[in-house]
């Protein structure tokens, strides 16, 4: 699909890189016109490691993990932060989450396998997925996975059977679709009624299914879960979801005489993709959700549950950037200016998929104002292949290194080998040092499985 028509009236913002606000990783700075992150010169790093390249500010990642953990513990001691690893998972980030005392949310067997390869305690892993295969379930249950979030009655039967065969009782949560319409893109909105995920509240279906869950052998209903969507700016959506969930807990206790001990409110806190975005802070999110749960529980006479949240994007997105080299410049008068980079939809599908918006800057001209409106086209054989559409950029020249901010979530995780493109390396930077934590793929990696 082609790109949407360019807005030719759009004016460049003349901002320099350091004026891009909350999209910048915490340690971003400009020295002699070059962008530095973690004390490392992004221009030199691009030359050393090649581009496209994913770069993460390690100090930023750590600070966000600690802010989440500490703000929830301070306001609600019986709580845990469960990192939604679908946003960005490799072995090093899993180790980091473990060291920082977080739990891990995995979607299916692949992410679970990664957690086990680095020795993440299985008891602190929460397994999600709307269609986990019997094999994935068996592997997770035999490894002692902490919680399995069940998505349907069929899955309940499957888990009950496998746990029975393995001679264990598996702790599970029911995923509920609370019917809260979060204000976000429809592809990443999951808590509304038309969703493939979870037990619907329509016709009181979820409430009625609790009877089946309580009657099923070899499983224990440890808690309820909901996730209303992603990139949410309006905190009141979380408050509404908490109210629906605590109400359901109260009804379950009254009708079935069964106390729900844990409540998982999912992830979804929005982040800054543009310099003008003003998302809520992690502290505000913690304040809103913990207060909502405490107030609803007090009102309905429900004992306070263990509270869990599952942030993905808000832990990693702004800590990560992608570096590219400019290879082609093409101006179509009265249409748009294309700046082609050496990556694209294979390392960042979000622009083509959800019309995601990102702020770019030229790392070797970082102190200059962004005086042009450009589209950063990818190198793939697809007209809609772009990383950035109609955004301000410093005057581009061939060979410039472009840094696209806010790409730390759902970019590496969704990367593909389209056109046989090897996936980029992932580098962590800190205190002037860069370390490759995932090496760049080779052509042999891409085609090595072919017979
Ligand atoms: C069940 C569940 N939990 C947590 C998340 C993480 O959401 P976010 O990255 O918006 O914080 C997702 C994202 O899709 C999810 O499906």
C-alpha cells in the first residue's frame, strides 16, 4: 500500500536534537555536533557496528525498571511489576529484569524459552497467549511457570489435563475483557468487547465461567487479569478497568464464596513518540492504579489483592533508538522528499502497520535545526515501506547517520527478514562503553535453515 498523501503545508519545527524532549533517552547529549547516548558517539558507533542498528541506553532502562518497582512498592507493598517482554526481549534484558526484581510476562513458548535460558525463575514468569499450544503449556507447566493466564474455556480444559498428567496443581488467572474503550489505535486496543482475547463480560459470560474454573481439577484460580490496550494517555481508563475488575472480584466472592487473591491490570501506559507528546509518568500511573484498587476494594468490602501491572512499552521504548545511514535522496516536487535509509519495515514495522509517528534527527548534525520535512523511506520492495513519514529533519546528505527515537519497543521484537534482510544487532551503551548484546544476523543465519 502506498503512503498517505503528504501534507505539503506542514512546516519544519527548526528544533535541534536536544529540543526533542521526552522522546530522548535519558543520557542523550550533543557534543561537537554529534549525538551521544550513554557517553558513546552515535556516529562512531554506526561506523563501527554498521547500520541499521538498535541502540539502548542502559541507564535509562535501569532507571525505568527501578521507578516502576519502587513507585508501586511504596504505594502498594503487596505488588509486583511484570515486564511484558513482548515489547523487547533478548537474554540481556531478561537478566536485567531479573536483577531488578521484576517478574516476566511471556507470550507463548519462545519468550518462555528465552527466560529459561537465562535462568529466570519460572515461578516469577506469567504466561500469556490466546492460543498457547499443548506443547507450550506442557513445557511451561513442567518447568514450574508461576501463573498461566487463561484465555478461554478450551484452554482451561487443556491446562487442567496437562497439569493432571504432570501431577501438579497449576496457578492460573482468568483474562477478562472488561469492556473499557481505551483511547488508542484500534489494533492495539484489547479490552473492548470485540477482541480475540479473554473472557467477555457480555451476558455475564466471564462471571458464569468462574464456576467451570473453580470446578476444574489440577488448577487453582489465583487471580484475574485484564489488559485494556497500549499507548494509553488517559489514565482514567485504568481507573475504570480497576473498578470493573474489583466489582467482579466482589461478585465472585459473594456468589461462589471464593476470594480472588491477585489482580493483574496489564500494561498500556503511553510514551512520548513525538516532542509534543505529554504522557503520564510512571509515578502518576502507579498513583492512579493503586488508589483506584484501594478505593474500590474499600467501597465493596473486598480484601486488598496482590496487585500486578505488566508494562512493556513504557519500560523500553524511549530507552531505544535506531541508527541508519542515508543512501538515496529523491525529491518529488509538490509531492514529498524521500530520504532512503538502509533499513525499514524489516526492523520497524510499526509505521506501515499502525501509522506510527517517530522523531528523527541526524546524529552528525545534532546541533543543527531541523529545517526540512522528509519521509524516511526504507529499502524494502513495498511502497508503504517507511520508518518516518513527513517529519522535520536537519538538511540530509548522503552518508549522514539518522537516529530515530523511541524505537525501543515492538521494533526489534517484530523485526523480520523481509527481502532476505538480516536483522540488526542490538547494542547497549553506558558510561562511554558500547556492548553488543545481540549480534547482527548474517545471510547464513537468514537462509541457514533452508534444506
Ligand atoms: C497481556 C498484555 N500485557 C502487557 C502488555 C504490554 O503492553 P504495553 O507495552 O502497552 O505496556 C501487552 C501488550 O500487548 C499485553 O497484551
